[in-house]
């Protein structure tokens, strides 16, 4: 996965289905947005729906998208050969998830664990959750690739998720059966085989695989009462500043009924609005792949473009 994709994924909790304010909607995947709000709204809708191919077509100017797609085999390639034991574990895991009657076999293995959890660990969930929360917050603070705004948002998410984990009936066997069925269905639909085959996926195949995993994740969270669609419906987008060449947009959403905010800076290129930080990351990664210096703090306009450089410390 691209180094910058996890940063883009920070937007995922904020995905929202927002009205088009009476305007005719542009075709999905149209590069950029006619306004800062339209650009963000379309990105969120495409990610929400798992249309990741269209998302990248929308999120990048055409030339940058063409470069991303052309670079994909290099970005998606394994950095080092897969060790035999890792390959065996991967293939064994895929086999367990996709073989006939996988659901029954997996539940038979999991059921004693669920019984033991309810007997021995259910009352310790506040402690277990607290330890996990502390570890997550420490990891966020130590992550060098996140800026202050990103760390603040992730801390807010962790501080909402941690109390929720204490309320979930993790030992519920009926829910476990539903969850296993979703995991098995997702694995089968992903058509996984070997680690090498996974790394050899082209751009379109990779986007389809990500979409399958994202859909499975949303279904899995729904089983345990965490509906991302509820966050979708509660989100709002507001432009705080717009200089005509760059704009600062705030996204407000709820996660488990708790409000969380994040923000993004957009830049105007050829009359269309794009996420400045995401565009920086894409261009920097391309420069790294071809071993040339990359701009560190700004997204300059290409010769025919009219955008001013934008320095940003906002959500990717």
C-alpha cells in the first residue's frame, strides 16, 4: 500500500452522504471539485461507497492520476522476497477462510474462546480497554509521519472507541457467527491466493480488493453496533477560508454519537480544487520512486496552472 494511503484513510471516519444543495452532480470520478466543498464531498462519497478507482481519479489532476497509475506496479511490489514461513502462514490462513464449511469450522474453534472470555475476562474489559487505549495513544504520539492536527483527530477517535469496546458483547456467540460469515465472505470475494499474487495486482485489481475489504469492515462493525453510515449522515463540510488559490475546509462528524472534527487544505489547479497534502504526497512518492528530490512543504502549480503554493499541516 502506498505510504500516503494511510494518511488519506484518516478521512474515512468522516465519510458522509451530503446533499448537493440543488446542483447537478458531476459524474463520479470527475477530477477535482468546482468548489472546495464539492471536492471534499465527492471524495467522501466515493470512499464511503468503496469506489477507490474513481476516488483517485477525482482526488488528483489528470496528469498526476496517470502518473500514480503508471507507478502502481513499483509502489505495490514487495520490498523484500517473502520468507517461506510467511508464505505458508498466508496460504494457510487463506485456505482456512475460503475452504468449504469454513464458517462452521472457524466457529467451532472460536466457541471455546468465547466461553472462556465470558467466564474469565468479561469483567476485566475496562482494564483491557484502558491498556489498549494507552498503547494506541502512545503509538499516535510517537508516529513521525503524522502532524499535530492528524494526531489530535486520531486521539479523539481512540478516546471514543475505547469506552465503546467496554460495552460490546464480545462473547455473544450469535454475533460471532455473523462476524465469521462476513470475514469468510470477504476473503472469498477478495480472491486471495499467495503474497506474491497480492503484490502483483495492478491498479484496478488493487482498488477492487480494497473495496472488498472496506465493505467487509463496514459490515463487521455493524454487527457490533458501530455504524459508519451513521457517521456519514451526521457529517458536515464548512469552508473556513478561501483565498481564491487555496481554501481551508472543516469536516465535522460524529462517531458513536460523539462529535469529532478534522480539516483539510485544498489548492486550485486549472480551475478545480484538490487536497493539497494528498497531492504533495503523491508527487513526493513519485519523485522518490524515480530518485529525484521532491518538494517538502508545498504543491507548486505546473507551468500552465494558476495555483499558488500551499503550505499545510492538515489531515491527509
